[in-house]
């Protein structure tokens, strides 16, 4: 099957946008399967830059773009993103955008709760994007969510709103907040309903038809494996499963649909928000990586923490997500360094570890074991073949492949789509 699933192999922000855009130009359908508008994907097409948070990247080129049931959908964020892209000349119609009618909605009080909880958490802050993602997923598994299909039956929402308000009003009272303005919420939902409903479909049907016809489906993951609610650095994670397996459950396709799993990894490591980061560099090299890599969050504008490539973490991400090949991005950010370090293991209480331990305190106290390799002074920016790379850069990539036990399928050397070294075409799997 010629499907491709793209996932982040670190803590998000690996440069998925460019790779997804390149693959989307050859896909028949592009599908988001988890997360919400906490994601930030930047696409550079010609001289236009598009910033997407919720919409699948195929939308920019008019490819059928699907939001699967695994996504949590903020109707107002959807509307504003659609309007922003329309103003940039992108045509978004029910033919090009389809949204699962089973998507749970992110409502205004989810956003409030996200912020109230973060502000009240002192040292325990997660550093969320404050978009209401966690509270909306909680309501989904708590069976209190209002879903896209409910927008077509607003007159029948009574019992659901009773349950939802009872739960949230108790929480809000604890935070000293007034109860939910139920009439106001109903009015807001009534106002936005038609806008969302024009795109609502049983998308699993369309996707299964695509599968039967042998169409190429591109599954576009958001965030990264280390932010997965099960496999990531819990509790400093997002509230969805970010691994490739979610491409099946988050869309209504069977597990074989994932196809080639392309893990995106930066040639170094970054993280936004709180949580353990063993190879973090709080020195001039970390600053340099941040500046050269323009490491500021697309969604929140926050400065990203930077550090060396952690082969232990990426090996673990590849294993738990079943990665077939890696796309290594932002190699050019390392240009000009005398020495480059790669983390190959950890030391914890006198023991050597080849995996990341589960407990948050252990994760925060592991000491990285580094291997140092010679850097390169030449520019790798814009390289499109191995021949254009300095020998030390090739050595660095080969060593990463060995350590993570996964082959490199692509190397990205600038934000431009064509500045890519293609080793193995994921769609030709
Ligand atoms: P939430 O997803 O807003 O609940 O945030 C939980 C954690 O995931 C925080 O550390 C965020 O910074 C991080 N996070 C969420 N979305 C992204 C993303 O797209 N890129 C990088 N980090 C993210």
C-alpha cells in the first residue's frame, strides 16, 4: 500500500511542514488524525508562507484534506484559519476540506480551564499551548463532549449540556469562576454550526473508499512521539497519542493503512514548554542553535529550548512508533561548529541506561553520555545530493542511523522544498 504516515520523532517542531508539503503534492488525500490547533506547521510555497495549526497541509495545494475523529476541533479556530488562508488565496470548500462528524469540540470554557489550571500549578506547570486541548480530550473520554454531529441537533443538546455543565461548573467554582453561561454557549454554537457542518462527513467512509481505490493517503501527525500521552515524557506531554498507530484509530481505517512511517527528526533537539530534556544546552552553543535554527514556536511564539541530538530518545521514538525511515531536518543549523556531540546513552545512579526511564524524576536526573564527532566548516544549506555534503556531515548522518537503528530516507537542508536529499521515496514503498 502506497500510504505514508509522517510523525515527529522528538518533541515536535522537527520541520514536518516542509516534508509534509512535499509529500502532499503527490498524495490524493492528506489526513490529520490527532491533536488540534496546538500544532504549528509552516509551509513555504514559492514566495508565500502559510502557517497552519488545524488544517491538513494538503489544503494549500487543493488536495483533499481530511480532519479525522482523533482531532479535537475548535470551531472558532477553524473559522479563523479558513478565513486567513482564504485571504491568502487558498480555496477551501467542502470538496477540499472534510471533517469527521465524530470530532469532539473544543469549547471556550476548555480554553479557560487550560489556562486556569496552568496558572494554579506553580512548579507543576506543563507549559501547555493553552488552547484547551487537554480539557477537550478529557471530556471526550469522560463521555461529556459535544461533537461535530451534535451541531446539526442543537435542540437535543439538553441532557448533554446538563452533564457537561455539572462537571465544569464544579471545577469552575473551585477556581472562583462563575458558572458556564449556558444560554450564551448555546447561542455561540448556533451561530457557528452551519460553518462547521458544511465540511462535516463520515470521513471514515471516504477514507475507506480511497483505500479501496488505491489512492495515496498521507497521514499528517502533529507534535512528536516524546509528547505522546503514553510513550512521552509524562506528565509533560500533550493529551493525545502522537505515535503512528493513531493514524488508524484517529481516522477509522485499519492498522495496515499507515504504510511507510516517516519519522521526522531534527539534526539536534528542541523542546517548548516544561519537562525533562537531558541534552539541553544552556550555554552559547544552545543560543547559537536557537538563533541559527530560528527556534521560536509557531503557535505561541515561545523560545524553544535547544540541545544536542539525543540518539537514545530518537531510537525509542522509532521503536514505539514503528518508524520505517527518518527524515533528518535542519542539518545546516550545525554548520560551522568545531565539534558536535551525540547522546548515546545515560548514566543514572551509577548505572548505564540505553533507554529513557519512565519516572519523571529519573528522566530529569539522567546524565547523557556523549560521543563527540568532528564538525564541518562548509555550508550544507541547500544541498540536494550527498556529493554536496562535507565528509564530516555524511559521517554524522551515518552515525545517527547506526545509533537510532533506523535508516535515513531524506535529509532536509533548508526550508525550501527542493533543498532535500532523497535516499528513499516513502511513497514508493
Ligand atoms: P498542549 O498540547 O497544549 O496540552 O501542550 C502540552 C505540551 O505539548 C506542551 O509542552 C506544549 O508546548 C507541547 N506542544 C503541543 N503542541 C506542540 C507542537 O505542535 N509542537 C511542539 N510542542 C507542542
